């Protein structure tokens, strides 16, 4: 089994019309994964009524949480976020979440 050096959070997209979000991950930009979530649900407040900044923040942090499902396949030394940014407290939390949360 190949040892990868880095796990990348390469981005996410959200389609306002279909209410589907896709989250993208990679190991050393050699093996890529996509997770898609359908947010359409008639019992929920329409997501289109929410502030786009709130939606973006939610999707960003969801992408970091969801990524652990792929990261655990080949735990790497470094986690690299290619979209968005984290403050120092968030970096510590995410590193702990990934390295000690499994």
C-alpha cells in the first residue's frame, strides 16, 4: 500500500437550484473523492432563505468534518485545506479531531 504524505480538502460546491452540495478530497492529488449531500427536504426551512454567508460557513465546516471518512483510509502527516481558512483555535480542534478522534 502506498504511503501518502498529504490529505487535501480541495473544495466544495453548492447548487442553489437542486440543493445538492458536493465536497472534494484528495490524497496527494493522486486519489480523489467526492461526497454529495442532497439538502432538499419539504419539512425544512427553505435553505434559499438563509444568508449565503451562513450557508458557506456551514458547508466549509461540514467539508472538514465529512473528510474524516476518507482520511481514515490512509492517515497522512499533513492535512491541507485548499479552500477557506481556519483560525488557530479551529486548526488545533481539527488536528485533534483527525489525529485523536478516530
